[in-house]
C-alpha cells in the first residue's frame, strides 16, 4: 500500500470535517484559512497528521514535500524559510499564503502547528507576531478538542516515507553564516528594535518602548538592513525570523 492509500484510510483523513469544525471559528475571527498539526516520533518517523484541507494534504504527499517536523528545532518559522517549494504551490494553487509554523521539540517527538491566510489578508504577518500568544492558545485548544481523534490516531500512526524527511536545520549556524562577512553580530539593542518592529510598532513606538531616540532606532534598523542586504521592512522581518535569538525573544513576550 502506498502512502496516499495509507493516508486516505487513516482516521486523520476521515476526520477532516471535525478538524474544520474546530478551526472555523478561529479562521473567521482571525481571517485565516488553513491549519495543520503534525506530531512525529524520532525513533521510526511514525506521525499523527491532522489538516483542515485533505485536498492540499493529498497534493503535499503526492509531491513528496518534506514533513515539517523533520526539519526545525523549537521556534517560529515562515513556510518560505523551510518548505519553499510547497509554500509557493500552496500560494499559487490553494490561496494559502503567508504561512507560518510553530515547532516544539521534545525528547521523543516533535510537534508542528501550521497556519496560513488568504492573499487578501495583507497584514497577516503583522497579525501573527502581534498575537503569538493567541496562536499558542489555539494550538492547545485544538489538541484538547481533538483529543479523541488523537487517541485513535496514536494507535495507528502514519509512517513518513524516508524521501519526505527534511534536513534538520541548525538555526544558530544559519544566523552565524548570514553574519559571516560582517564586522559584528546583532547587539542587544538591535535585537530589541527588531523584535518590536516584528510586533508592528513604528519607529517612534519602538523608541518609547526601549528608551531610545527615534533617530537612534532608525539608525539601528538601517544598519541591520545593510548587514542583511535587504531593502524593505518585510524582507528584514523575513530574514530576522530565521534567527533563534529573535524567535526566542518573541516567545518570551
């Protein structure tokens, strides 16, 4: 039996309506349109997979895109940063744009919670990082509401094919490599400026929050843009989110 046949006979496939029922109130409130949950055990790659859209799930497996839980350490990652090809396909063919995943690594397994928004939600990234706590709360709410399905799925998990395993990324090495040709790494103040920028604050608001002059904040951000070779705010945020130090600061607040 191939992976698609296995997937279609699994409890998670038959539970798609239940998953949507759990997700729809949250989607409507936050203008989101897709959610997935994946739990993968390291020892044998056995996994629990729940998604609000079986059509996209089937396409994902047919395309043999890497399963997110085999890729990253604990933290927050944009889909463009870890599953670029799948992210592009989701945007072009399913209107699942501005995807973001929350990864949680434990001793024996890894969890990933994924969210996306329609193209019309132009400020989705700002929404995510101004509402990190809300995303985490929904993740726990989902696990609670789907607990019956979890129990059934744990008894008969899906084994992820080897060719769908991603390459585990070391976020700290990525950050170091990006700064390899620069004279210095991010300072504490620069990290503070970036974190508050990601939260949607203006330069004046950042200055007030951390007790600096607006011109100093602007100087810090321009220096960071130069280091990372980016021009726009969105590009700066996208690169900054590959740094563990930034993601960890966001999770603290």
